[in-house]
């Protein structure tokens, strides 16, 4: 059994920073045509999160928001979520 409850598409990225978010319950996309096409197709706004591995506040945001099931559910329902 996997030790992670969630795994999103960032697991396939080469960026160590993006892979850090691969087990968030947020349905993250990397920046690219797949995410933009989904936003157009579903007529949803984009939630864009920009960060880097050594950013303290990025880790705080991940822990307080992006790992929270309720917050992630709202984000997933209302936005196409892109992590850069």
C-alpha cells in the first residue's frame, strides 16, 4: 500500500520543487498547454502558485493550505491549479 493518500500529475515532473507537491490533495498541473486547455474547456479561472524549494513561506502555504483536504477540494472545484 502506498504511503501517500494523494498523488497528482506533478509526480512526473523533472523539477524537484514541483515534485515536492506531487502528494498534495490539490489537483496540480505544471504550466503548459494541458492546464490551459482544461481551463478553457471548463471555463474555469487559473489558480497560479509560484514558488521555489528554499522558500520558507512556500512551505508554510503548502502545509496550511495545499495539504488541507477542505481547501484542496474548493481549489479543485473552482480553479485549474497550476504550480510553477
